[in-house]
C-alpha cells in the first residue's frame, strides 16, 4: 500500500503554497506539524483531489487522485467541516454514506458502529444544531471513517475536543493506522507525539523534517518551537 506525492506544487500568483514535495506514505500514522500558512491544508487538499496541483501528481497504488476509484479509498475531515443543522446525527451519517455509494444495509450497520465508536449513540436521534463543538467534531471523524478508508486525512481533527475525548481519539487513530494510511495535521504537538509513527514538519511550503518519532532527540514540543518559534496555528 503506497500513497505517492510526486513533486507536488501549488502556486497562487506570486506565492508558492506547496513547493515540489515528494513523499511516499505507507501504512501507519503520520503527524503533520507546521505553523499557520506553512501549506499543510493546501498539501492535504491536493492529496484528497479537492485542489488541482500546479505541478506534480498524486496516486495511490498507481490509481490517479482524480478518479472515483481513488475517492473510494479516501476518508477526509476538513478543518471547517460543513453540517446540516436540522439533520440528526443518524440522518447525517446515512446521507453521507449514500453520497459515498455505500449500500443501505451496510450504511445502517456502519452508522451504528461509528456512533458507538465516537460515543454519540445517545445523541443519534438529536439534531446536530443541539450538539456541542466536541460532538460535532466526533461526528466529523465518524463520517470520515464511513467507507472504511485505506487513506484517512484529518485536518486539525481534535479542535473542540476535551482532554478525555482527545485520548479516546488518539486510541482510535492508533488502531486505524495499523492497516491504513493516516495523515493527521495539527498544531497540538501532544496529539501526534504518542501515536505518530512518522513526524512531518512543513515550513513555507516545504517539508523541513521527516522522520520517525525516535529520531527527535528530547522533547517534541521543544523541537517544534525551535523550528517555528511560537507561530503555531
């Protein structure tokens, strides 16, 4: 299993948001760190096929990013996830499953499983507008997992989660990364230092560090601050 970014570039007029990044992702959890404006979201949106690169390409086991076949392997939680406030949590997941082409029987089974997994079973029949920020974020994580994706891309997934929910989320991601590629962008260093197999750091559109957690001597937070000052997201 290999997700391949080959010389991936995105340029907006005079600004290069992502500058010729090449990287091969295998099974496991990748923590993507970087200050605001580093290019993390642009990079992830190109990996999802939402944004067309100015140069370079993305493929998964040879399948190009712009195909339906690629999208069928993908789960994505954007930073600003859109909800339908009058839908219940159950209806929303069933609707998202239909958009992903999941059969009704499978959608019912998967929706039940995921609501339990993200501890929203009690809220399943309540409207999303009554949910707290943390509950909405957990629902977003559930929709990203609906199609049992081989590639899971999460942009700032722990925003709005309380410390207990964060721990539950980390356990879930650690489990998912055993047989999938999980790319998790965050500015909360503790979100990735315990679960990421590989740490990636972006600055000014370039990958300035890529390596195993063990390669970082000392504290990851200090390493991060040294690279970026305190210009976090």
